[in-house]
C-alpha cells in the first residue's frame, strides 16, 4: 500500500488488488448496515468506524483481512472465533475462505451496544 496520507476509506481500498478490494468493500458494507450511525474515518492508517469512540477497524493484508473490534469484541465471541487466528485485539479472516458475514455482523452489533452503553 502507498505511504501517502489517506483521507478516507475509498482511498484506502483503492490501493489494493481487485480481489482484496472486493472483500474490503464487502466488510465496509456489513459494518455500515449494522452500525448506520457510525462515522467513517482513517485511524491508525486503517478504515475505522466511530460511534461514541472507536467502534471497529479493518485492514487489508496479503493473506487476510484484519478485523479489530476491541478486545471485548473478541472475548465475547471467543467460541465462534476458534477457527481463526486471533490476538488480544485482532482477528484474521483468511483471503482463501469466505468472509463469515453473520459472525462479523454479530460482533459489530455487540460493539454498537457496548459503545452506546458508555453514553448513559
């Protein structure tokens, strides 16, 4: 990916090969559908959705799409994530497998509820 400063998610996605772009666009669409009130930005050089603070980040890599739903988003779905490489704050969805759309939606919804609860 180019090292120039990215101003938006469209610019970020355009820097990737076609197949990775398609998956990044799919990821973005899922997040938008599950968090329609979230705003889009680039943070930590990654596409980021904010809703009462950071909601989720995602990023393209050579062999996977990285998803960063905060440690709480990973802990809450630890059982469902057993087949994926995870760390404290990241999940790797391999490019040679379909995106687990239902699971991604559930994690985003969980994070929306979590972030909105911080308001009260």
